[in-house]
C-alpha cells in the first residue's frame, strides 16, 4: 500500500483574495460541508458549526461585519461562511481550549477540500464579533472561529491596487530549523 502524500496539495493551497462572483454549485458546497464534518476532534465531540450565508440579508450582514481591510475584497466572494466552536460541547481541559483546536481542524479540512476543487478560499480574523453574532443569531455560549470567503478564482487585476500588492507577495514558510525542535523548546537537531 502506498502512503498518500498531501504535501503538494498543502503547498498549492493558498489564501487568495481574488474571487469571480459566479456562484459555487450546490454539490461543491456539499463537498465542503462533508470535509468540514469529517475533520478529527478530541474525543470525537465535533464541537463545530458552520453557517452558510445564502440570503441577501445574511450575505449583507457578513459583509458589514468585516474590518475595512477585508471589505476591499471579501464582499465579492460568492460563498460566505462562518465557522463556530461550542465550548459547552468540548469544555476546556487543563486550560486547553480544545473546541478552538477542533474548530480549526474542521476549517483546515474545508480549506484543503476547496483547493482540491479549484476554488479560492480565505479564512479571516478581521471582523466584528458582535455584528457576526447578531447577524447569524449565534448564542453567546459559542465562539466565532473565523469568517471564510470562497469562490472561483479571477484575475488579480480585478482587485483594488492595494489588494493586488498583497496578492503579489511570495508565499513563504519558515525553515524547519526555526519551528521544529527536538526534546525541548529551542533545541535543534535532526529527525531520526
């Protein structure tokens, strides 16, 4: 049996801001939902929720909740999502907010699936929590993890000039020697 290697898919995945406004087909949205729901979670609690903004009112509320920097590009995305974690379903344990980790894992599964289907997708943290809660009737007991914009790619030159500059930045990752330690924090070494 060959071990699957998803590293190339992860390298290809990007967080582009360039969206064609054409709608994403229902079967592709369903595939994103499936990827989201099959993510791993601590003790299989699955403390996540996903809101798909379908009505004009929900989509407008999603747009209004964005920070100004994200309002320059994100409203163009045809698919608008809200990722939520429920701490009551996955309580903190030893100071660990496992519901946020679990929500992040579900979000990542969705991001990789979107990339595999040829969609641009970008999760963002620049939004107003109160506006998101109000727009989508999210209980105070839940945590909003991220807002997500998704859709088909479009040419970057369709974006405002300041956003085009951001899109032109090279995608870089830190060298493994900067982020991987052995036996203790800060200790360099080599894999066995």
